[in-house]
C-alpha cells in the first residue's frame, strides 16, 4: 500500500473554469483529517450566503488578489499573504473586492483536534 496520494487538480486558470471556481482535495487525496479547497474567483464574486461550521474551523490563505472576509458581521480586509482563521459557530462569507481574480486556499479541520505539530510530531529517519 502506498504511503502517499497524489492528485493533479490543474492550473489556477483551469480551477477558475470549474463550478464555483473550486477544487476540493478531500476525495482526490483520501484526506482523513481535513478538507482543503483551492479557489479562484472573479472580480465581484461574493459567496451569496453566510455559513458556519459546528465542528470544523476554517483557515483562509489568500494567494493573490484582495477581498473581504466577513465574520459575524465584522468585515476583515484581506490581500495576498493574509491568513484568517474562523472558529466554529461563527457565520462567515468571502468576497473579491479587488481588480483581478482572487486565489485562495481554504483548510477545514476539526477545532481543537491538533495535539502535535511541527517537530513535536516528527522523527529523524
């Protein structure tokens, strides 16, 4: 049995052509601890609804462009290089307010489940 899973999800321009401009990696990589989506959204795009998660926090990592992430009514400006964590139970939405497409990664994982990270979970081989 292989110790890794690889998926070629395509270029950012190919992702932009997908439904909602998203590539989900959960099924493609057989992820067991999180969901990851790669997102490319056009100028003016806004998720048309607020949503929240009961068990999973989300981390938005902005790769390019600019926008606003709204959390419980508070608008948070984001640009390339911004990262925003949104806790469970908080309503959120994201919009592209920049002059070009916005590219971002969204990681969703069970809140308070991380017990080790970095070298605390590593061994020299």
